[in-house]
C-alpha cells in the first residue's frame, strides 16, 4: 500500500494553494491525501488565517483550519481520499515527524506571518532541508502550478546526490504525461586559460561532451524503466542554479536532489536547491539522497 501524500496547512493563502496543488498531485499518483495542521502554528507565524474574522480558542481554530482545508480538498476532487489531523506540535517538528510515513510532503512557499519581501517561509525552508521524504514547495506562477507547459525538469548533478531525484522526476513525468527535460550544467575550470579561439572552442566542446556523457549515464536506468517518457537531454554551460532558474519560467515542476549526511544537523541543502526554493518560477521538489 502506497504511503499518503501529506500537505501542511496553516490557513494562509499560500497553504490553500498548496492544498489545491496537493489534491491534483494525489489524483495523478493515485494516492490518498492527509492534511496536517500543527496547532502551535499560531505562535510560529503570529497571525490569523486569511479566512478568520475573529480569534476563537486555539483548539477550535486549529480544528476549523484542518476541517476547512479537508472540505476544500474534497470539493476539488471527490475521488481523492482525504483525511485531516491536528498535531500538538510546532509546524516543523510535526511535518518532519509526518515525513516518516509519507510518500512526500507538500508545503506552501510562505506562512501566515510572512515579512514583506520574504521569498520563502522559515517552515517551508526547514522542512525541505531536513525531511526524510521528498518535499514539494508550491511556488511560482499560476500557469506553472496548473501544469500548463507539459514539462518536468530535473537537475542532474553528481550521481552521489542525484539518482533519487532522477527516479522521482521520471515518475512525475510519467504520471503527468509530460516531457522530461534533464539538464546538466557544466563550466570550464577556473585555471583553464586558452587564448586561441579554435583551441578554446575545442576545450569547450570537450567539456560539453563530457557533461553529455555523464547525463546519459545518469539517466540510463530510469530511461529503461520508463520507456514511454519523452526525454530531452541538455548539457548547458553556466552555473547550475542559474541554468535551472532561467528554465523554470516555462516548467511545471523542477526536481533537484539534496544530499543528507548521517549525523549532520541543521539545513542540508546545496546552493542549487536553496536558490530554486527562493526564486523558481514553478513548484520545486527536493528529493533527499542519503550519502
């Protein structure tokens, strides 16, 4: 039996968008949806949810948030099995605990008490950087969230941190009936100084060929297991975070890996994932890879 898709809610507009997106994702993957509200979010984020007009008792408010989100989900797609829970914990702890029994977590990009100009809420960042399961952060434009472009993108880095992300991205593309764009960025070594233009072109060509070969190797098993997925490979010169960020404008979902080192605490995100979580124009999936 598949584990459920879990969405964290706090009553903010961002979390309501996350519920809508999570319902559609659960339907695509044939999963049940579990809605989780942490009752200490009132202290964590500091403001009333957007649909509240007064402040009832904390317990009543928490139950109202969870029930309202569950009703919203059921109305969006009655075919998806929906359950809801109010957990007596802070948001980060509640979701990290739920991750152990989840196919993936879904969170909005910002909580109720976001500071003007804040790009990503503290809860979403902490969960994406520490969860043991994949985490979807629902952000970006409406067209991207609605799956308008028929495109899933995966950033392919070193095999040590990317194999789980590649498998996850293929499953997403297959479920959506979308094309999969696998991108590997490459850069010339800083010490490589070539003055003659023909020699410079040869050097660049060699780096690009090596990146393409590594990309093909990283995708080989997933391509074999998902032969119906339309795969596009691109080796692009430039910093990986900028290459993926630029491509996110016309993408429905970007998938990246995050290396989880045993015994390390705190945020475990590389520069690429961190940048995308703050700036991508589409939803982002962070897939943990054990070192």
